[in-house]
C-alpha cells in the first residue's frame, strides 16, 4: 500500500468481494447496535425500538442518506457529534468515574467539550489530509 492509501488491496474475485462486504456490514451493524444501546441508557424497550427503527433505515435508506451526505457534507459532522455525545454520556456515567464527577458541572462540561470537540477536530483533520492527498 502506498503512503496515505486508506484502502486495502483490491480483490479480483467474487469470494474476496463478498468477504469484504460481509466484514463491512458486520462492523456497521455493530456500530449501530452500540449507538442504540448507548442512547437507550439501559432501557430494553428503547434498544428494541431503536433497532427496529434504525435497521430498516440503514438497509433501505442508505442510498438516500449517501445522496444527502454528498449534497450536505455537514451531515457527517452532525452524526459524528451525536455519536461523540452519546459516547461521552456513556463514559461519564461509568460507575468508576461517576463518583468523581457527579454534581461537578464544570468538569462534566469540560469532558463533554473535550470528547465531542476531539472527535470533530480529528474528523476535520482527516478530511483535510485526505483532500491534500487527492
């Protein structure tokens, strides 16, 4: 792979292509399940409803979403921000950390800003690097 190349070597057979698709699908599905579970905050009903709503959107709406993302790239950053916010909530409510930050608004605000800002900044920097390489 050349320096800056973000893709693996291309496959030239059906089996290799299917393997790539299955792995990508599994990883995206896992990401979806983790996001729904994190947003549900332990509610089994919300996990089930979230999956029942999000899986058809991912399966049938992916083409439409890709068209929107091409037209409005800010959607990627909004989605990353929501996922980062959910991740921050999960981290800050971790039983090991919670005693140290409960009731400390400033620490919580700084943690949220650092996590969400870090994710968005990393995305912007990666996009700039990719744009320079192209």
